[in-house]
C-alpha cells in the first residue's frame, strides 16, 4: 500500500512543488514587500484558526475510517459532515465580528477575511480527500489535489496581477477547492445517508482530534511566532523577506514529506489495525528509511544552492535576506517533516493524542522564548536559528515520549549511509564556481544529484539498490506475458 501510494501521489506532489515555487516567483514579484508581509501574517492567522476549529474533524476522518464497518460507517460520515456544518455556522459570525472591531489596517483586514471565509470550503474538501487517502483511492485523492492546487494558484495569480493585493493568494486558496466540491461532495454525502449523528461519537472524535489540532496549533506557533515578532520589531517588509526565504526552503521539503506522508500514514494505520506486529515494524522501517533517503539530501541540496535558487525564484527586493536564512530553514523543515510524518505517528496509532500535545508544548515554548531572545538582536537570522533549535528539541521530545506508546523504529543504518552520501555531495558541490542565477543552479543541482545517487547506490543507503531491483523485477514481470 505504501509504494502504491508513493507512485500514485507523485504527479500531485510534482504539481504541488511546481506551484509552490511558482507562487514564490509570482507573488514576490506581483506583490510589494509590504503586501507580501501582510499575506504572510494573514496566512498564519487563517491557518491557526482553521486548526483550532476544523482540523479535529479531518483527523478523525483519516484515523477512524479503517476501523469502521457497515452501518457505523454511515454514522461516521454523518457525524463528521454535520459537525463541520455546525462549526461553520458558529464560527463565521464570530470571526466577522472580531475582524470588524480589530484595530488593524484595511489591507491586512481584507486578507484575513479572505482566508477565514475559505476555511469551511477547505474543510469539506479535506474531509473528502482524507477519506480517499484512508480508503487507498489514490487516483481520486491525487486528482483532487492537482485540481485544487492549479485552480487556486491560477486564481490567486489573476487577482495579484489585477492589483487585489495581499488577499490575492488567499482568495485562490478559497476558490480552488470550491471549484472541485460540486464533483466530489455529493458522492461523499451519500455515504452519510441513513447515518445517525451520535453525540458520544462526536465526543470520541473530539477527544482524539482536538489534541492533534492543538498539537498542530503549537507547530504553527513554532512557525509563526517569528513572523509576529518580526512585524513588531522590523515591520512588514522584514516579514515578507523572511517568509520568502522560509517558503523557498520549507516548501521543497514540505512537498516531499506531504507526498511520502500521504502514502505512508494510511499504510501504517492499515498495518497497525489489520496486520501483525512484524508487518507493522517492517512497514515503519521501510517508510522511515525512505524519508531519510529522500529528505536528507533534499535539505542539504537546498542549503547548497540557496543563493542561485533565490536569484531565480525570488523578487530582487527580497532575495538577499531570503538566501541567507535558507540553510537554517532547510534544516528546520527536515526535522519537522521527520517528526510530523513519522515519529508522531506513534501517538496517532496508539490513540494517545494528548501525549502528542505534550510533546509539542516543549519545542513550542522553546521557540517563543528563543525568538523573544534572538529576534531583537539578530533580526531574521535570529528567527531562523530559533526555529531550527526548536525543531531539534521537538524531535528529541517525540522520540522520548513516543517510545512509551508505540516505539517507532529509528533507521540508524539509513541515517549513517545517507549522511555519508550527503557529505560526498557537499564535497563535490562546494568547490564549483559561483556562476550566479540559473547556470549556477543547474550546475550545482545536477552535480549534487548525480554524486548523491552514485554514492547512495554504492552504499545501498536505505536499501535503495534493493528497492530499485524490486521495481525492475516488477516491471519486467508485468511485461513478460507480452
């Protein structure tokens, strides 16, 4: 199930990556530094509110689908979709009133309003997509993701080009899923037909999902505190420059981990719920090794090409600062991805999500304190360093507390071998000439990728040689009858 999902979700994540980079290129040029900073603040607020209100429903859909059968499956759908409707009706008037009286500028207020208005739309779309993933309907989930991503980007870029300002990307995030819902929502609601909305079931889902939502909120605090403090100490332009650099590095790693996580999480849940202990451990080791095999060189590679990548991707007013913090953010993104998409699964599988919340309190508190300490003294570089240290603390907390619930195997062998391949890649790239722009980016990325691939294959890092042989055998086996 894992590798079927990996290959099935690959097109969607290629699109995610291209659109993510395209968004940086487009919005750092079409929006002023101040508007880009306002967008970053509005996006952070929108994400925090979404997590606080809707994420528990999405988490429950992903986790409990595999455990439900028969009539209880209809109750499952009825509970989740009715819950989403109730939250929407309760939230929007309160959000509108709060925004109306908020003492902020009109540009930021409009951007926040666009983000908040799109939350229920994204929730209904996310419920359908989580159900597809849980059921192993890879083609439907990937197709839905591609349509939302492309539609949202096109609409956001259109708005930015026509001078809508900071709200442009957020309008795209709202309208993109709205274009898809008429094609998917009727079929999903049919599965709720005849179901009963039990309060006890809602309470059970809330007990499971709200700690996850709170944990996500703490993760967002770790990713957002720096922006708010930069706004206070240095202004919107500094927030824009920091967000550009953060997006440049984190987007690359996020796309990879979301891709692997989309395939990995349902496979782990299925192995845990319906398989043996040995089958689960085998699946977990394979996933962890794959995360390291792909994620580690991606983080190192982004750090090595930070300057030419920024020259190519980011507007001139923002690129120098963005390039300088990219290596720190690449490290943060790798640590965050390993924690969120692998180590934290111990709390999900064991249904002890309150422990997940506890593990994130430690790095979140560290992040706030480190930002308060470093941002006034070091500006954007202090924020980047604080983020990296906080995620390192977080990964240690997840390992320490998660092993008492479900011990996720650590792929030490893969870490060592992939680390050696990454060191070889670094040694090959650093002496290359600084040509600047696209030529330097192509040269360094190409050389780095080739060196890493050769060394990883030679060392059989993360069993990559075995995986390649198995894939070749599978392909030949499929073609043999012809």
